[in-house]
C-alpha cells in the first residue's frame, strides 16, 4: 500500500461463536474488492477469537484481503515474537498484513494475564521500542542486537521479509509523537474523525514529531475507524449535536468520505456498526459494492 492509496475495510470484534459469520464477511469483502479487515485484540476475554490465530486463518481463506489487529495488545505479545508472527503472515500471504500497535489500554485486565503493570509513560516508551525492534527484525540483514529499557535481543537474525506497515492507535501526546517518529499510520482513538477536536489537536503532534525526525509527515497515513448507519434514504442530519457522524444514505456517505480524502487527507476507512461493533452483512455489502468504489472513482477524478 502506498501512502497515497485510499484503503477501505471493515472491523470486527469476533467471539468464537462468530467465526462462521466472520468468514462470510471476509469472503464478501475479498470478492467485492475491499482492502483489509481488522480484529480487536483482547486476549483476556475468553470468548474472543485470538486475533493473530484468526488473522492467519482468514487471510488463508481469501485471495487479496489484508488483515490487521486493531490494535495488537503489545504488553501480552513480546515484540521479538510479534515480529516473527507478522513476517511469517506476510511471507505466507504475499504481504497481506498490517501491524497494528498499541501501548495497552486496559491495564487492569492486562495485569490479570500475568504481565507486569507499566506506568503510562513507561508503556509508551515500550511501545516505541517495540516498533523499532519489529522493524529491525524484518527485511533481512545481519543479526540484530538491541538493548532497550524494556526489550532486548542478542544476535537474532531478521526475517528475510519486508516489515509490514505499522499503524498505531495512539491517543496521548507522548504516544502520538512516537507515532510520528517510527510508525507508518495512525488510527485516531475513540472513533474520532476529521471533524473532531481530537483529530485537529492530535494530528499536528504526529506531523511535528515526524518532521523533527527527518520524515515526511505525509507518508504517515490516517485511517479512520468509522461507525454509522447506511440508510435507504438521506438523513436530515448526518452528524449529531456533538458533531459525531451517525450515517446516512450511500450518497451521503460518498460525499462525506470523498471530502475527507480530498480536503482532510484521509487515507483509509474501516466500517463499524453504529455502536462501534461488527457491521451486519447487508451494510458491509453496500459499503463494499456501492460506497467504496464510488469514493475511489471520485478521488481518482480529482487526482492531478
């Protein structure tokens, strides 16, 4: 995926009982030309499918659909092993994997898994170290020795596979700056979108940190988790009193997302249900068959 390519996908919070439905949705998305799907990663919830086991299985049942954990629960997934997982998935699938990374949000439950609790500041430091280490353990080359505050490896051979794109779910200022320094994409937290104050306050932090590190901020894509209704008729108002998107007709979705790309630099959208859960199959079909192609066409027409 190039930084300028606009990608479309869907997100799921799948339990073990949802496995057949997840496969049906992935097959539909693959057939209709969506780019990727995501799974949440909460290993302390026994009913949830393990994100990486499910990603590998679903990617293996599709032809072009990429997958990612939105976002990986890093504290429970040591980065050296995570590097092996994602590079293996990339090798097996022809590169159809994105590495979603998070510092860890629900520390009460994370600690219940036997993981040492980190302070918020230390968790972000570990998060940045982990991204650097995963990239060092990808792409071939000589053995890697890495001595960080939180993670260390000694003379470990990198996988001869290009590192997958790394997208983060950064929220706090320190984490946003880390995204600017070392990541390839950002998923705004709490389903914030381009019209939100959270986005307006957060994206400049990423851009400033990227520029300070000698990077082009435009290369760090913004991918939005985007919940909402897809209705048969236009709605009188597509946003609520707080300015949050509620949905609308396919035409209203197309207009909104096209403007997000052309006016606000959006480079990806993940469909969720109105309450932030897994979308239903009819909505996914309209998203994949009507909305995504129309937005792609409108954006292409505006391209220089």
